[in-house]
C-alpha cells in the first residue's frame, strides 16, 4: 500500500503543469535513421520553442524518437541523447524576473519517470543567457546534457542592451 501511495505521489508530481510545460514545441522536421519493416522508423526530430520569459530568444533541440511497435503505441522509453542550440532572433527583452535554473520547457520522455528539461541561467559577468538541456530519470538521473549560450546583444538601430543580471531574482 505504501508503494502505491509513493507511486501515486510521484505520478502526480510528474503531471503537474506550468507555463513551461504547457508550451507546445514546433516540429521543424524529422529524419529517419533506422528503417523498420511494417512499423514506424526510428527518427531524429528537430523542434523549436520560444523562451516564455525572454523575448527575442528561440531554442531548437533534436531528440531521437523510437520506432517499432513500442514507439508506434507510445510506450517506448526514449534515450537521453538531446542536442540544443539557442539563438537571438530579435531584440532581447525580459518579461519578468527569473531564477538561475528556471525551467523554460519540460517534456516527458517515457511513460512514467523520465523527462527532458531545458533550463535557463544568466552569466552576469558576460551578460550571456545560458541554456541547458538534460534528461533526468527519477531513479538514477542522467549525465547526458547539452548547453547553448545567447549573448545579450543590440538588435537593429536601437542599440539598447538589457542586462540579464537585472532580471535575476
């Protein structure tokens, strides 16, 4: 009975929603990597998201998607290999204050316990936004990660540059 209560609590924690979790990524394209007979192929999928707190920054990440029967019915546990690239795509402005390591985007990577997260920080010395993507597993974690940085630079004729340090909580 105790194990069921712990499992229910963990499941509820995994299903909690936030602004970061609610954002749907834009599928840019998929590329087949392993051909499967009569079932979907294994693929690499590239997605794009906008930072919900920082205007002018977009991130693209690539994740492997399992094919086969388990991938077809949605029960395959996806591997933790995720790459990330974030860039300035317009004038950078901050909508609100944020904390180091705030979640920008979160997505489940398995039926129960693995999730991918993109988190944001600020290198105050260099005025650079730092994005980290990692996949964690509730039981043993994952060392696989990728980092991308976005220097806060002027955009266009305005020449105005905000300091990310001014928006840290």
